């Protein structure tokens, strides 16, 4: 009796056997079209470059055109394929424009679709100082923006019967710290949103996961930590590998979640955090 059988008969149909995979997982992104939001800087930019190097054709979005053009030039100089779209994911009509752009692209190409919801920002502020504008911006970016990107791009995946969505979360979505309440709330919402969408869309072939970084060295965080060195040291003390992450530390997990190698993973949060969450 093989692992495909029970005493009562086969438990896997013949057409399903072909989809189980092999002992040589496919981490290539060739044949995929990857959409990365917030790709002009930081983690999003490095994910975009890595996806292109792994064989994906990429569409990158952000609000700053000049930085997108720089990224496009870098990718194409390295032999990759990149298109840009200036886009603000806090505006649902612009998310629809992105979806229309992707749909038009796929009308002439047969590629598996990957979406990376990376666009986001954070701030550190005591609860009593958080304004309605602060609250609305962080929720419209991380929660509303992520949800409607999943919805609009996900509709295309549903039509095609396959897709990968990677939502950028954070260790702050699992744990907490002073002066981070709105950000912790928003990123916890992203992780639970991932689980909820994955439950509904798994039967349709759509895999949805969260990639959750710890404190990562970017242009933005360097400025923030320089202005609050005690806070930076407090974060570092919780990272048990003894250093902050760099954007390149997140690329292996991102490529894995986008590739066929992760086809049996959905609804999960993958922490790339140097031991931050395990330590409590």
C-alpha cells in the first residue's frame, strides 16, 4: 500500500497526483508576472529586484515616479523585465486602475500572477498623541489598501484558477511595544486578513500568506532610529541573532512564497525576525 492509498481505496485521484510536486522543488519565478506595491524603496524594492532576477516579469507601483524609473532601469540593465505604474493604494479607484493594467498585460500573455502587498509605513507615537489623521492613514494603507489590492488583483487570479498573494506583515502584528498601538493593530489585522482570505480562496487555487519582518535597516528606519537611539537598542535587544535585518534577509522567504515550491502553504505568517517573536 502506497501513501496514495488506504484500505478503502485511493485517496488521491490520478489528476491530483500530477500536482503533488517532486523531490526537486521549483523555486524559479520564470513564467510569473509579479505585482509589487510600494516598490520604490526598502524591502519592496529589493523584493522587486530579486523577483526579476529569479525570472519573473514585474510590475512595480509606488507614488514617486522618479524612484520607479530608477528601479526599472536597474532591473532592465540586469536583463529583467519591468513595467511601472504610479499608484496610491489608499485610493480604491487607483487600485482598480492597477488591476486593469494587470488584466490588459495578461490578455496577451499566459503567466501565473503573484501579488506582493508591500506598501506601508509606520510611526512611533504615544496613544494620547495619535490623531484621527494618523489613525485613518495607517488603516487606509495597511488594512483598506491591502484588502482591496487582494480583492481587485485576486479577481484576476480567480478567473485563472491560480495565484499567489504575499502580504507584508510585521513582528509587531504578533507582539507589542509602547508607542506602536496603531501599527501593531494594523499589522495584526493584515495577518488575520490573510488567514480569512486564504480560507475563502484556497479551493479556487489562490494561496495567501503573510511575510512578517522584524526591524529592518532601510533609509526610513535609519533616520528614525538615529533620532531615538534608546528605542533602537530596545528593538535590537529582542532580536536574538544579535543584529537588525536587511532587506536582502527577506528575499529567500519572498521568493519561496511566490514560487511553486510553496504551493501547499496558505494562510500562514512567516516570521523573518532573527528570533524576535520566539523570544516573546
